[in-house]
C-alpha cells in the first residue's frame, strides 16, 4: 500500500490573528509520496515502473490581511 499524500494544517484563532494585525493565519505541512506501508520490493515503484519515486515535503504559512 502506497501513501500518496499527507497534509496537516492549523488555523490560528481569529482573536490571536487579530492581535498580530492579520485577518487569519494558517500553518501547514504536506508530504507527497512519502513511502509505502507494505511493498514486496522497497526499491521499485510499480505505478511508474521505475526504481524510484519522487518525494516532496512542503511547509508553509498562509496569511490573510
């Protein structure tokens, strides 16, 4: 079983965002293709038929003024 996407985000409350002069603020992290839970060949990706697969990790802050 392959894990394709994991996302986690946190929105600051409006009270806290307003205290620092923002309308809203969100922190988030995301992992794309972080790995497999179970796979008979760990070095081979059956979906792309290659010996690797791309992993991406993203962190960010979204603000509204």
